[in-house]
């Protein structure tokens, strides 16, 4: 066992030994990965193909936003221990996990056997290389996404901007994602001086971008300076590394880092595609993100959008209307109106005054059609405003979490 690297001697007491791997529960699964610390709780020395533990905060978030709904063929990329494929095995007809390193492949094979799962296969390859010619209904990926100044561990290294692996995953979606299927990717991206992250995501899809919806759910925003100082503190590398980071981010024109869940959906009917960005409130899970994805998909289809007139929206109890006043003459006059909400998404948007009054009237007793008539009779909207235009406003309020409908 020592020769195989399965046990190691305790440096404090050579008469004792400990396992070189960790086995721990994730829900009702047991998962093995490399250790992250020694028995004395000192950090364990890392190495390039170390198998990332599935206990981390980022992995827990990744799993929390994977849907529990049934699917046919499931693929996990950058699989490591195979945790996403194991979790998906309950809902998928068949799941496959793939990773570039042999070490991860062996750990995933062990975890499949350890949990007695019979509908998960394990393959080794660089992203899609081991599944050429195969298509999937759902793809999940927790790729390396950290920007690096020099080569780092395989699970960590996402290139100098952190987006290298995520980009390659999107570039392969046209060949490997079935119509109606989705990619769920836990990643880190950047807004830049000239482009937002979503714009570059569309570019990576190439000529097929008109076939895909993009939804970005952000759990954390970090400034370039904060990223640089955190990295320098973590590595105890000092001011010199901070300056290196600053030079890199200036060259790349990075304004902000965005951490969260990216969902890319391949449309299955002829309709316009959508692109949305939402900031997640603490404690939100996949029920909120799946709901807004269903809503946006339905609203992109004109046949479904027409049904909204019969819906009876209810205002979120957490919605607030903030009014900013400015002195005009001898009195304060309202200048702008902002609707805010803090669950399930952190929303803050400028609105016309009547939109705030509209939200207050949504108590579930009036249909959108009736609210449309009320707004016209009250003079809040022009009498010749077409119903589809009013429906579009209500739809945006629902998508943002200000209103709820069945």
C-alpha cells in the first residue's frame, strides 16, 4: 500500500500512517479525492494533477444549481471525482464523466464503484475528445477558471484571463448539445472596458450563436485590485505580484470579475434567442434559476407570450419603490423612480412612475388584461398602447422577480 501511494507515514510519529486520499459524504453519496490537508491540519503539498475535493464552496454551488429534472444523456466535463455525474445518475438515463488526467479518471471509476451506480461511464480525454460523435441533453462543467501568471495545478489553471477552458467548452456545444438541451457551467468571467462577458460568450459560439440562449447568474463580483491583493496574500508573494496582476488586467482591459453559474440553452423551435444576466441573492437554488429560464424560453415564443394576458400576477413582498427628489423652487420634486428587489435576484432598475404603481396593484385578483385596461383608463399609459407592448413590460417585471405568476 505504501508503494502504491495509498498510505503515507505521519511525519510527527513514524510508527503511524494515514491514507493519502480522503473519503467523505456529499449528500447520500460517498466521494473520494486527494487530501487537502495532513492529519495535523497542515496543508498538503499540491501537485499538477491533484484531484480537486468535492467539498469546496464552489463545488457545492455548482451542484446546487444543477436541475433535478429527468434527462436522457448527461455529460460532465472536467469531471475530477465525477461528483456531477454521480448526482445526475438519479435523474439521467445515462451519465458520463470525462477528465483530461488519468488520476481523475481512476478516482471517478472508484467513486462509481463505491456508490454502486450502474448508469455512469467514465472516460478520459481533453473536453469532448473522448465523446466525439455523441450528443447530450444536458452538459455540466466545473472547469479550471482561475487566471494565472504562471502554469498551475490542472484543476486551477484557466489561462491568463481564466476564460480559456470555458471558451473551448462553448465552442463545442453546437456539435454535442441536443436541441432543447442545456450547458450548466460554474465559472469565472470578466466584464471589460469594451465588452461585457455575455458578448464574448456569444462570439465563442461562432456562427451558431443564433441557436443559443445565454443566462448568466452571478453570485459574486470582484474588482481587479481585490483579486490581485487576495492572490498575493494567499501566496504570500507581496507587492510584486500585485503589480504583475495589475499590468495583466490593464492589458486585458478587465473592469470586473464575475463568479457564478452560466447556462447556455440550444433552442428547439424557430424563435428569437435571449440573453439575460441576474445577480443571485444568498440562499437561492436551482428552483429560482430554472423558473426564470422557463419563463424567458416561453416568452421568446410569440404563441406562449399571448397567454400572459390571462395571468394574474402577484407582487413580490420584497419589492420596493425608491423615489429620488430634488429641490425645485421651494419644494422637492420627484426626479427618478427605482424598483428594487432582494430575492431571488438582486435587482435595481430605473422605471417610469406608473410601473411602480402597477406593481402595487398586482395582488392576484386582476389579470394582466384587466391591469392593462386600468392603466389606460388611469392615463398611466397611452390609450393606443398595444397589448403586446404592455405584456412585454409585465414579462420583464416577472423575469426580474418583481412579480410572480403561476
